[in-house]
C-alpha cells in the first residue's frame, strides 16, 4: 500500500511508502490527513511509559512546510506505462484492448520526420498497427485515430503513476481530474 503525499495546500506531490510516511509522522511533519488510518506501525518501547509507540498512517497526508512542486508547473513526464494507462490499454488505430507488453508508444507525427516525443504527439498502438503505419503520418497511411492524445493533469498523473490506489485516494484525485479525461470513462 502506498500513501499519497500532498503539500499543505492539497496538491499531490508523490506516492510514498508507509515507512516513509511514518518518518514524517515521527518528525511531526504531518499537517493534516484525509481518510481513515490504513495501517498501524509499531515502533520502539518507551522507557517512561513502558508502552510501545505506534503510528497510525493515513492513506492521504499533507506535509508541513512549503515544498515547491515543480511537477505542478510542468507537464508530467512521459513514460510508456503512463501513456498506456492514459489510453486505457486500447490501440488508437484498431481499437483492440491489449496487454501492456503488446503495446507500443506510437508517434503520430514520426520522430524521424521531426515529431516530438511528447504527450500530444504520442498515442498507444498495438505492435501490428505501429508496424503497419511505419514512419508515415496517419493520413498517409490511411489510418485514423479512434481517440485523441492529451496532456494529463497533475492529479491524473498521480493516478497513472499509482500502483494500487485505495478507494479514498482515487476519490480525492478523481475529484480534480477534468471531466474530459478518459479516466472518467
Ligand atoms: Zn492496433
């Protein structure tokens, strides 16, 4: 299970482990939390009270201090895993739903012809479709896109990066994802 780390204003910053979250709790670095405690970590025995310390880790924590998030200003980094998740593992040309290992990052405007390696120029394609299109533009290959590329928002990027997202984390993130996103589909 991963903990969703926010800054004090509620902007998503990172997925961190419960151990990393516990360190922030122990340093009194948690400003506020959302959701139910999702894990209890036990620490050392306290000499005075004779009790074992315990930390209740919440699934969403806002961390004190202002850590300027560069991610907030930039487009999220592009990766195959996030691209395939954005496009719901569906080939943009034939519409087949595929396993990640059968998918490729397809450049709509080929990089060999000056196309960018960016969210807006990349789409998910199965291997046969990518091979068939080659270094042609979609119209040259007579292959039209079944859906369009877009740049994910920061909240959406956190969803695309998440491994096992808990229901309350998903609810929090989806609330800030534009309705136009495919994640609402
Ligand atoms: Zn295909």
